[in-house]
């Protein structure tokens, strides 16, 4: 009930922002319009729309709608440009005080990088937008595991049989399962606070890859819309508003891999003049035994239903519901000595009873309303039911030589949230100030537990209790064109957290408690458009990641919301028409590097850290049909308060690179040769143990017809023996005299071939 009242009050406050006179509107005009595919009539989102000869522009929303304001009376040429579509323009004459409408229809065409411009008219903080738009057409997506690596410079590792969230490496961070990278899908938060397995745990497997439409990438803590976990950056995924066509897809591969996908449009394309509306359903079933000696029995089901429609000339609604469930067995991490001594094979396991299950149900609705004075109010409510059950054994027989050290972690969670934004363009002299005010709250009500077990039979409870954690947040952001080329973006965000943990066991009341903490995060960014082919930027901002509620309420000295301070300088440019480059020199200072110790249910502080780095992304059209892409990411991270020689940040990557060659033939033939590389790096503070790097090649080939598609993929084309997740861990094997500290790892995928076929209708 309290949440309902808070939502009502928030919507009222945001709408009230729009009060006041608007004399300037009487002397200027507004141009509204839609952009759609000329062949199918499908609305096109993300298309750039601008007035020829004028600075700035806008981007079409999920319904293909756009709006250009504060236009003096006169005759203009409005032009729409989208990657993979031929540009189209239309002449329109506007009178003072008039609101005119246009409809632009773009025909599909071959991708040409020469037509790309680098300036970002509406959201300058999305400095990788051009790169992401190109990748949407070039980089193949074959599984949910392919989605996060769409973020330039992000590398993942899996170490629990495919069912657990991936380990994330980005911008010099071993971000564990998401501690320092914020992920969302259609506004639904993916990261879980105070999770049973780790702070910020981000399980992305509830997303069906074929439904993903766009990715917006924000590196660093420079954008006010993101709060918790957005230290290294954030990735916003959105699913499609409407499918290009209905589809049935079957996939088979080695290791008993089977996958079936169905995507069905429920509404026909609306005729011109009708209010746009779209709805579809999607389902996915996946099974594999994977490549380990012990069969993984990994099963996953995903279901999705989404409706998007324009209810009136000024109001649109999006409603989404999804269901996800998976179950698996896992081989876990293995010690190098186990293979060296012949105890197990490279794909064997010490404790074959590891594994788990997880499920997630999502429901969300977004209401977007165009208000007077050229303002937009967007309100979203969401609910998630989440269940997690994991059996792991990190240390084998170190603590219990008889039964072993297997643990069971559980998380049963209800997540409620509201996000509201009010955006408005305000006159400021001869310039326009774009403002966004945001309010939000998120409440996590979860029961988490850590127990000892053997063979998935619980022996006793280490810790068990209920967490109530609520975040209230608000921000104000302004973007002002100081000149026709120089843009200032400034923002102030404030967050307040309420933590509560109640231990179930009466004898452990001292582990219960409450706490609260706030954080203010200013941002300041400058963008300079030299010309349509060169944009430079200087960015800075404060961010944070939160601590686990259990640590906060039981430790008065715990760092509750460790601050991050980041800054960078760089640019996006086209040295030649066929080449797009984004580059940035960056630094990030973290007040406290928190490390969650899963087998003890506690958080350890590693102290202050400093990271310096260089990011480079390049997309090049070699010929009319052949494209090359590469991301190169260098970083140097150190513990600030430790002496030289003992100040390495364990597992922090120093060099990562992803890229490849892609062929797009007009007859429907497509192929791509991809590489993945991560350098060897320190696995502990003194660099005495090294996590081994790797270089892998993957290959994809497909043929697409109007009615069908067939294809094949091969992971690890050269069958390289490589390690995914790697840790310097102290363990003891059964009957081993003394513990041993050495590298433990999960072996990476060997040569792995899959075939797929799709039918379109």
C-alpha cells in the first residue's frame, strides 16, 4: 500500500514540473511524425531524424514516432536515416504555433558505413550508439550468452554448467556476476541486491535472443539514469516492439544440444492513419548435456508476451510478461593438480553433485504521455518473482574432511519497482535546454539462506533470514547546446537505501538489524561536434555500488555505498568514410572493492582501487559486402593501500579484444569469422598465480530466403584447450594431507558445432 501511494505521489510531482507559461510556443512550430519500413509497414525505432541545415535532431521511439520542437515558421526538409535502410526526406512548411505531422517510409538496402554520422542528437551520453547500431546488423547472436558480449569490451565466463549467471569482465573489472555493471531489459532491473550468491548478481538467461532489438551502452558512471552497480557502466537492452515476421526455429548440436524457438505476431500491421499497435508471443526450449564428463542435463524454458500500442494521439502503453525456468547439474571448478595427478580428466569434476535450479517471472507496464508545453511523462511499474537454488563446492574437503564442503544457497525474492521520468525542452535565450527529472523506487523482499550439504542433502544452516532492501532515487539532468557545436550535459542524482535483515534462528539475533544510507552523485559531461564525422567528449561523474544488507546491518564499520569517481576523454570519428572509430582514455577510482565470499555468506573489503585504461572500437567496411570490426580494451588496476608487489587486483583483466570479419551478400548468404581474446592476468595480489589467457575463433554461416533460413555455427574452431572462470583457491582433496593453494578453473568449450533452420511466416 505504501508503494502505491509513493507511485501516485511521484507521478503527480513529475507532472507538476510542466506548469508555467509557454509564450515561446506561440511563435514556433512542432513537427511530429512516424518512421516505418516501406515494405512491411513495421515501425522503425532508433532511426535518426533531423532537419537539413539545422544542428541537432532526434531519434524515433519504439513505435517509430519522433518529435522536433521550437522550429521557427518556415519551410524545412526533414530527413530520416537508419542503418540498413535508404535515407528518405520530405519537405514541410510550418506556420507559427502549428503542430504538423509527416510519415516517412524507408526501404531496406545494403549496409553502407559511408552514410553513418557520429553525432548523437538526443542522448549524448550514449557515446557508443553508432557502434552499437552497426553491431546490431553485423554481430551474430546465437544464444543468451551472446547478448552481454555485445557491449564493446565486455567478456564473460561461465563456471556452473551454463545455468548460473556469467562472470563479467569489463573496463578492468572482474565484476563477478554484476557488482560493477548495471544491466536492464525493457526497464526491468537484472542485477539483484543482497543476492544469495553475490552482490549485483545478474542472470540474463531469461531473455530470448531473437526478441532483442536494441542495446544502449553507457561506459563509466556518467549517466544520471543509473545508480547502483553502474560504476564500470551500464547496458540497456530492449526487446522488439513488433517482429519482422513470425518464426519457427530448430537447432541441434553436439553434446545432445537441442533448441526450439517460436515467435508469433498477434496483430496485423495497422494501415496508414490508424494508431499503431503490435503484440507478439515468443517461447524457447533449450537442452544440452554439455561437454563435461558428467552429463549436465541443462534444461531451460522461456516464454514472453509483449503488447505495445498508441492509446490516443498523446498516450502509448507497453505491457510485458515473461516466465523463465532452468535446471542443471554442474561439474564446478577443478584444481590443476587433479588433472596433473590423473585424478580426473580436464572435463571431470571433484564433486559431481553440484548444480541447481532457478526461475523468474516478470510483469511490467510503461505508460508514456505527451503533455502540454512539449513535455513527456513516462511511468513504469514492474514486478519480479525470483527463485534460486544452487549447490556448490569451492573447497572440496578443506573444512569437513568427512562430508566435504558442499553448500546450498537459496534466494526466494519478490521485487517491486516504479520509475518515472518527466522530460521537457525549455527555452534559454536563443538556445534550448533539454531537461529530464526522474523519480523511482525499488523494493526487494527476499529470503536468503546458506546451508551445508552433502550430495544435495542439507546438513545444517550457516545463515538464514529475510532481507528487506528499498532504494529511493531521484535525479535532475540538463543538456544545453552552448554553441552550435558544444553541448553541456550536467546532472545530479541522489539515492537513499534502507536495509533490514532478520535472522531466522533465535540464537543468532545479533545477526539481525536495520540501517540506512544515502549517496549524492553529480555528473558533468562536454561534447563537441567538430563536424558530422567527428565528435569529441570529456566526461566525469560519481557513482557507487551497494554492499550486501547482511554485512551492512551486522558491521558498524562496513562501507555501505562505496563511491566511484570516473573521468575520461575521447571521441567518435570517421577518418575515412568507411571507417567508424570510438576511442577513450579513462580512469576510475573505487572507494572500496567489495568481495563476496559465497561459502561463508560474508563480504570482505579489499580497500581502495585505481584503474586506468584505454578503449578502442573500430568498424570498417572493406568492400561492399565485407565488414571488419574490433574492440581493444587495455587497463591497469591496482590496490591503492597495498605495497608494490602485493597490490594487484585479482583477476582484473589487462587486455581484452573481440572482433571479426562479416560477409553480407545480397543473395542471402552471410558468414562471419569471430575471435575472442583475454590476456593472462594476476589471480592473486602478489601475481604469484596467473589466470591463463586465451585466443579463440568462432565461425557462423547462414543462408536467408524470404521464407526460411538455414545456418551453422562452430565455437572454438581450432579446438583450443582454454579456461573460462579461474580462481586462486585453497582446497583439500579427499585424503589429502594438507591444503593446497593453486589455480582452479572451469574448462572452456571445445570444438562445438550446431545447425539451425528457421521458417518464416
